[in-house]
């Protein structure tokens, strides 16, 4: 399983925005539903907060795809 690294220039990125930015979801509405249904893991644990702040070092997983937030 590969980990996609996403570089951010801000202190954090919201989980729903991260899913949209990486292309794991097409819209914010789709991201919201997937997160609320418990389909997304953050750092290995199910997360149902779409506004969850993702900081460098955090990982999100959806459907076997893992995205890690890193500093620019």
C-alpha cells in the first residue's frame, strides 16, 4: 500500500478539503457523506468530523488509499 504525500503551505488543512484536493472525492458534499458514514480513517481511527484539522504528519485513509500531510 502506497502513501501519497500532500504538501501544504498552511498550518493545517480540513479533512474534507484534503479529500477533495487529492481527488479521493469529487465534491465537498461527497466528502461530507463519506466522513459522516465512518468511511474515513485519520491516523488509523475512524473519524466522523469533516472539519477535522489535518496537520503535517497526519494521515487520512479512504478505500485503501492513504494520504499523508507534510510541510512544504
